[in-house]
C-alpha cells in the first residue's frame, strides 16, 4: 500500500497489496480497497469506490 500526502484511511479498512491511495483522498471506515484510488476523492464501500471530490480549502 502506498498513500499520498494528506490521505486518510479510517478504522477497520482492508487495503489490498500494491494499492495506491492518492494525495488528499479519504477512505471511509470498514471499506475494502482493491484498486487504486484517485487523488482528492472521498471513497467508501466494499468494494471501495469514489463518491465525491474532496475540496480542501487553504487557510492563512
């Protein structure tokens, strides 16, 4: 498993070998990830799938 910067993987997830999770992606609890996850996506399920784009706001 490889995770990009600022990626989150919630509790009780299965992530398959060699899977890449993109930067700023979020994997919801109890998800099963079998394929690569694109950057900046909120994903969950079994199998895990992108549900919507994660919008990150910069604060100064």
